[in-house]
């Protein structure tokens, strides 16, 4: 529902008659998402963004995807606005990735070497493009990475991306910034704006890689309160990964570097981390 309007497949078909095979992908919230088929673009997702979310945040999400221009990020194919009886909605039609999220894939247990290294390589490839565009994704986590049928990984959801060339939309006086607890680094959680750059994304990807390598979240296992998770992110030194493939030591060192509490101890850039990962993948023939 959006201000009394039922946004279901019937409504979508009536208002977007060029779409077929319409199916809801999420139950609601500020973004309502449908899978569909478009006669020209093929498999797509339709995102309906309802009032309550900042119009400028929505505009920046679209802008981020447009300027990152990565083959690892689904393309925005069309966009516009549509008025219901009560409100005006923003809509986006995006390339749809057929597959599962990394979160869903983790239900099958830790990733094998091939999948683990491809995850790191492909997401770093996307983040290099973001870094070049001076954009920080700020929400790298298993829920925001998809695996398609070819075992390629795609980075999704630039909804809270930070454009370093634009004024911040987060109140500088706020104690907490925009973050996902357990993945975001200390400087992002604490809203230390001058310290938030692409190395924040390296931290979150490092946590994601650790979780995929072990099958457990390093800051959430064993289960505990949000306050304790926050404390762990800021103070807990992660147990080094114990993997068995030939370049496992180099991969362990990369993840360790990415998850350092202080950003100056992480790789100096996403590009540096990508080169490190590429060297590992060459040695492992991935």
C-alpha cells in the first residue's frame, strides 16, 4: 500500500501495460519491487519508490548507477514518475539479474575457493568504478550482491551511496551515520564524514568475504545485542582465516587488511585491493 493505493501486480499491469510476467519481489516498504518482462529489455525489475524517502536520495541513487558504469552493476533502463489518486511515485526499470543473493547462497554453507575468489574479484571490479567516480556504496553486504547462473557477481542497491563531490545529506551533528550494523566500519557508523571514503567499502567487503569463507558472521556470532555488535566491530580482532588452497595465506592477509579498524591500515585504495585480488586469482587459476 502507498497512501491508500494498493501497489500490486494488477496495478502495475494497468499502469505499465508494456510489462508482462509481473511478480512481486518484496512485500513492501519505501521501495516496492516487481520482476517483469519487457518486450525490448527482456528480464527487468520495476522499482516503485513511495513518499517518505528523500527525493534527493532517490535522485542520487539513480545518478550513482549512471556514472559508475560498471558491467558488474545492473543498468537503469528507464525512469519516470507516475501519479496515483493520492501521491506521485518515482519508478525505475532496471536490468534484472536472474539468480540468488549471496545471503541466500550462504544457506548452503561456506563458499568454495572458486566462488569465494570470484566474489571478491567481481565486487572489487565494481567498486573500482565507484571509486573512480568518487562514490562510496556504503552498504556492501551479502544481501546486496547477486550471483547469476554463470557464477558472476553483481553489486546492487546504491540507495545510501555517498557522492564525495556533492554535499552530504546526513546531518553532520548526528551521532550515527547511515550504515548496516556488522558490516560498516567504525568511521561510517560514527558519522565521521571526513574519514568516509572507498576504504569504508573495503571494510564491508572484507567482512562479507570472511562470512562467506567461514559460514559465520565474525561480529554477530554468537548472537548478541546490537550494542555488543557495535562494540565488536570497533574492538574485536578477527581470528585469521584458516583456508587450505595454495594462495590462502595471501587471501587471508588481504581480508585481514581490508577489515582493519583504522582506515589508514587498510589498502590505500580499492584499486590496490583489486590488484592484490587479481594476483591471487591468477595463482589459483580463477
